C-alpha cells in the first residue's frame, strides 16, 4: 500500500479524548465530537443513572445501535448516492463496527466475548444478519482452534525489545508476559489480546465479501473493517513490546491476503481503500521514567477516592459526585438541588482540586467550554471534543507522558499529544497515485476526501477534501 498508494505522514486528530468511539465516528463523519456527538467510549446517561457506551440505546441499553450519532456518516451518504449499494461493517469491538456503518448500514457484526461468535443486533435486518454463511462461519469455531494453537513468535522483528518486562500485563494459562502463549480452548475473551483477533476479523470480512458478492454488482458497495486487536494488545503489553510488533507483522499478512482477494475478484485498482487508526498510544510511563524521561500514572481508583472524599461521602450514597470517567467529572444535580447548594461554586472547588493534582495539565469547566472560544492548543482540542448535551461538568487533560489508567501495566491513550493524535493514513487503489506527502492532514479530512473521489455530495463535516488526492 505504501509503495503503490499515497501515504500521508502527518495525519492527526484535532480533539480529545483520543478514544475508540470518537475516533471511528470522526473518521466516518469528517466531524469532531462537538458535532457528531460521540464524545467518548461512554458517558453519563441521566435516565439510566449510569454511564452507557457510545452504542447503547438510551431507552434500551440492551440494544446496540448507531442512534447516538448526530450527523450522517460517509457510509450513510454513500447509501443515498448509489441506489442499491450495500454497507457492511465488521470489527471485534461493537463500537468499531456500528459507528462506521452509520444509521443505514445493511449489517454490522462484532465479536461476542462469551461465545467466540460474530453477532449483530436487532437494529439491523434480521434477514441479512442471520444469513446461512454467518452460522456456517460461527459453527467452524475458529476461536477454539486458534486458542488451542496458542500464540507464537515469528521471524521479521525489527525492534530490540525484551520479550518480557515489568511494564507488561499477563496473558494465557500461565499468566505470563512472554512467548509462546497457551490458552484454555474456551477462553474466548483472551483471543482479542492476540494476533488471532485480527485474523478472525479478516476471515469474517472475507466471508462477507465472498458470500454477499460485495463490489461485484453494477453498483459499488462499502466494506468497513476495524482491526481492534492492535488496541487490546497495546493496552496489555504497551507499545514497546514484542507482542505488539508481532501483532502488526501478522496484521500486515492479513491485509495482504485481503488485497490479493480483492485483486482477484474485482481487478487491481478497481476498488478504493483507505487505512488509518482511531488513535495512537503512549509508552508505558514507568518505562519512560526508567529511560530518563518524565511521566507518571494517575490511578483511576485513587483519584476516584479523592474525589469522593472531596464530595464528603465516600460511600457514594447521596454523594455530590455522580460520575468520574474518561477524564471527566460530573456532579449530582439532584443532590445539589436537595441541599440547596450553588453548583457553580462546587464546580470551582472540584476544578481547583484537579488543577492541583500531580500529572494534570489543564482543567476546564463545562461553562468555560460553552462560553469561551479557544483558538489553538489543548483548550481548543478540548472544545472540539465537547458537546454541551453530553459532556460532564469538568474536563481535564493530563501532562505529557502521564496516563490515567487502572494499573501500572501496559498503556492507554486519550490525550492531545503527538503520540495519541498522530496516526497513519494511506489511500490505495482506484484513482490513487503513488506519493508520499508531509502535508498537514486532519482525521476529519478523510470522509470529505472519499466523498469527493466518489463524486458524492460532501458530508456535514468540519474537515476538507485533501487536494493532493484530487489533482
């Protein structure tokens, strides 16, 4: 893809939090969370009195759907532009399948941890999501076969990382952090934390392509594939790990297999591909400290306890603190009214406390984000990620190389810094010339660019078409 397509080496996200759900929504809408409404992987739902994920229906949390998207996706516009076209979307993660497919997808499929099967939801056509080929695929039980084989190290590694370190989490029956890994044959959830998760996704996408004859009729079709095991492996082992490099070596082979299949069935350059990522990641902060850099952890449970103490009720019952998640803090409006307290004053107290916490760089209140207009830097990125109807009362951003996380193993993401915002972007195939560009490209430019290449009306996006691809 790099040698024959166009590689943009300077593609970035322009908001926080840099997380999976906002990333997928931004790629496929061409907008930021302030516009498309997917402000995090989850956020507080007043009716449910708890946080719900980006794809849980507000009125029926057991049903998963793209209902929380506030604008059209590229795939929605595609369906309107080409009569009879089809959109299929596939990922290990539910949100990685549902959000790219948009509100008009024919079908979206994701992995069920408990069974190792690809499933869908009632939002989609029962006829399409219960096709025979899907049952046939699940009946093969690839996950059980892969788990029995274990996960092994192959040749081709370039980076000189030790195969185990104090910065890595544990995996497999032996609970260790080095190859080879062995698993219980029914430990389906662990499959996601290996290269096998990506292979399973590729196999299912291949069967969807073949059985539905995607791209092989008079009208074009759209196949969305999100390979999520890179994320799971990164979370568990960190980015300076043999395991993550192995995952990318194996993913490269899966991509090669899919492109070869498309070449055979559709003809080379008769299909258009774009490849990017929903976020980056930071090295494990302790790894950075041990290698002479600054950094640190804000442990979720520790900060949560401090916030509860500040609220005056660590039990959580009738607490002033309603929710802390995703580097956001929400206060309890009901309790504030019952006690006849001033909410703005309380927000100021919590914001001042957070400002004084080690590792926190910027704190903004919802009122500041609603009333001020930030022109540059971290505060602008926070505003790009803020939607007044969905965000909490306070947002904060950690300092560089700091991490809000549950433990000190592996790593995570979510910040406005280069390691989280800088992602690959490659266009390949139909109408695409070979080029390598250092142009300043935003993740929100992808959807308008694809729309322009396909001759469609542009989506209601904040991004712009990339001129270098349209010459």
